[in-house]
C-alpha cells in the first residue's frame, strides 16, 4: 500500500548533532528497525517544514523539553519497506540498524533517492486500484476531489519546493525576505500550462509575491531573470 496523502507531524530530534544539520526543506526518510526482518527498512519520506524548536518532552515521565521539527510526510508504505536486499549499492542508512537517526551524505542520498523512487514506482504499478489513505485517519477526506488533490499534487509540490530552495536560495526573488518558513516555490510556467515541477521552472517567492505573480501583478522576465511589475501596479 502506498499512502500518497500528506500529513504534518512534529518529530523529536533530541540529538544535538542531528538537530544542527536539519534545515527547512531537508529530506527525511523514516526507517523501521524492529519487527520481522521482512518489515525492516525505509517506510516513509518527508520534508522538513520548520527549523528545530523546543517543546514539552515527548517522554511522559519527564518534565523537561524536547527538540522537534515539523515534517510533512508525502509517502508512507508501512507494509512494504525498502529493504537492503532491494538496493544494488550498499547503503549505510539501510545497513545501520540504530534507531536514533543519522545524516546521509549527498552521494548516498542520491542512490537512496533513486532506489526509493523505483520502490514506489514498483508498488504503484502493482496497486493501481488503491485509494489514497490519509495517515490521520480514514475520515480525513470529505470528497473525492480532495482525495485526488492530496494524492496527485501535494507529493510532487513538496519535492518541487525543496529543489527550488536548494538551487535558488531560501529568499524571495522580489523582496528578498529570507524567512524560510514562508518562502514558496512558484512555477514560472504553470503546471496547468505544461510547466514541469523542476528547479529550472521555479523561483522562490514569499507568499504575498507568489500570489501577486499568480494574479498577474508581476511577471517573469527571462532576459534578465527577474520578476518585474506590470505597468500601472504599485510595488509592494
């Protein structure tokens, strides 16, 4: 079963070395380390939505605080783990069975990403009739249109935002606001017009200027690679 609907949760990252390396837009893979051997491996993929923050300890018998980040889970396959034997290259993130989390370097992350995408593709090919299931419960969706939206749009949108911010920076291309939590990825050519969800077809904008772009108040000038205001519109 592939769960393609997004859900936002808070996740504890109490290891200081781990928390220092987590940034908004970072990829996160969820690994199951217990249970039967056939169930162990990567079972989920998410995107970090917030910088680390302090909150009430997740340990019910303690009165202190814990460090958290907000995550958006975009794929969960609890019954079909990506196991080490399914990957051609040996990956430490799969071989290491520790449960406290680890940072994956760029070359290994690329190999893991390819293996994970192939794994999801294989599951989807054999399970085309599945409906999207939301991790927060079967009653989350109220209508078929929302079910389709979460399954088909949110998953690629989170990855598109990550790619745009990694390539172009975590600041608005119009006002240079650098508050990463509210920086969005704008399609230069709209998805509805055939624009691809790739970094070359996107630029980071704050929520206000993203809306202004969508409403035609500003436009993209490919000659100087800048957003320009439409004549007669007051800049803001």
